[in-house]
C-alpha cells in the first residue's frame, strides 16, 4: 500500500519537499515536453501524488545535479522563501540528498485531501514559506488619510433643474388638492 499524506483545509504558505527516486536521464525524459506533448510537468507529477491535476505554477521537479553549486538547503531558503531557522535541523540531510526532488506549494493542491504517494516518493519535510509583513505607506503629498471623507462632487445644472421641477410639481399638487377639497 502506498503511503498517504493528509493535507489540512485552508493550508497556505507551506512547501512540501519530496525525494524522488529517479535517475537524472529518466527525469530529463519526464520533463521533456517533446515526449508527451499534451502534458506539462505538473500533469506528470500529479499521478505520483495520487492526484489528477496540479497548479503548474506551484510545483517543481528537478535533480540535485541542477543545483549542485548551492545545495538543496540554500535553494529552499533563497529560491522558495523558507526560513533558515526551519531548515537548520534538516540542513545536513537536505544537502546530502542526491537525486530527484519535487517541491509542492500548498497552493498547488485543492485541499483538503489526502495525497497517495507513489512508492518512488519520500517526504523530506514540510516547511512554512516566509511571507513579508504588509506595510502601508502614506500616499505622496499626504492628500488622503483614513479619517477624511471624500469630497462631494458639485451639483450639475441638470440635477438642480430636476430638484426645482420636483418642488414646483409638489406645490402644484398641493394647490390642486386644496381646490378639490374646497369644491367638494
């Protein structure tokens, strides 16, 4: 039975890193768009996770030979915004890994669901991506503040004419009502 991995609902900003037992030439063939013209790399990775589809913007497949100069740990920190403090405990294991790697951001998965891992996949770790704090700066010139109400637009001539016509009609209605009452 293939191992399973639950994905909780509303998971955001996490990165799962899998070791993928595949040779570099086989991985190159798997990534080659000329072999299966109707499939993206994400389409080829999805069945390995027991899925039909993945968002291709949030999944990546590569061989550690591709990042040999910097190592997997540094790649996760610099290339995927994972905090160095999270990687520290796994750094030696990450950098020692040789072979295929699949990185999967939470946004790639329409969770909640349970991933059914292909036997060639092993979860190395799940890491939280750092998200920069939201910072609001004042608008140039200080023209807008939170407490200021937006300025009202001046009334157009058509609006003023409409208001005068409505007032005249109301006065005429009142006079007609008085004449009908007196005549009755």
